[in-house]
C-alpha cells in the first residue's frame, strides 16, 4: 500500500541540507586520507576557507549594477521606442 503522507517543504529542505552536509564531510574524509592530514585539521581549514569566501562575496545591497537590464532582459540600447 502506498503512503499518501505529504512532507512539508521545510522538512524536505532540512533533509536536503543534512544530506549535502553529510556528502561534504565524506568528501573531506576522502581528501584527508589522500593528503594524509587529520580530518579535524582539514575540517577546520575548510571552515576557515568557507568563512573567508563568505566575507569576499559582497552583500546584495553592496552590488552595483554596471549592466542595466530591464524586466524583459534587454539593455537600454536594445530597446526600440514605441511608435
């Protein structure tokens, strides 16, 4: 008999996030083994790297739009005047 229970989007998102974290940890384990580095040390390095990457990406409010595009995906010089 098939179950008709529905999962909430929040539950699905949490499951996906846990799965992604688990896959990332498994990848770090493999890399640590190849490099001969303790997993804890590699995990700490990765954590620091991720924090540095998050600092390097500007917040959305800080991004300056240097290539203006209208809602239809056209740039101002591609638009034709109505008429």
